[in-house]
C-alpha cells in the first residue's frame, strides 16, 4: 500500500506541485522545513529583499522556493542587470539550494526565458526530490491556459 498526498499551489501565473509518496515499508524520515519566497515585483522597496534573506538564513531551511517574479522584468533591455542585482543579494546565501519558479515578470520573451534558465540554473519546467517528497515546478509564466490541459 502506498500513501500519497499532494499540495498544488497556484500563485498568480506560477504554479508549484508538491507530492509525497511513501511506500508501505519505507521508514519516515525526520521532518524538514523549507522557505517559500513571495513575489518581489511591483516596486520592490530597497533593502527588503536583503532583510528577507537574512531572516531566511536565520531559520536555516533545507532549501528555498520562489513563487516567481524575482525581477520586475517585462523589458529585455534591463533584464540582465535586474538578474545581476538579484544574484548580488543571493551571493551570501548560496549554501541554501534555491528553486526558482518562473513568473510572468521573469519570462515574457524568448530572451527573458534564456535569462531565467541561466540564472535559475534550471529549465522552466523541472522537478526535484527532497527526502520522500517530490516537488514539481511548472512554468505558466506566459499563459494561464497551460495548466488547464
């Protein structure tokens, strides 16, 4: 017998699917915690993202997930410099695995998709396992219809 549970989180135009599958004879591992970072678009206040990461580090999560919209985006000309600003904030916290979910401010064109994949170090759709939990990151950054199929 297998026990399965899932949690689907729809976040604006981003989506995250978390699935737990436990075979009947599998020992349950100790609990773990992770952090979910919210959307930082809409006129991010200087210093707040830095403070959030400081607070995240104090909690010592197993990893960090974003809900998307890591940059203001929407303009190819400024996208790389915006990602570089994010990277600068992230540099001291690289000990925490970071899983970025693409949001509509992260991907709006072919060029912005390339930048997202470069900075996220993942394709736009991907998955990973942590302990006995499988996480699936879905890209719904350019269409609300993609998840209904």
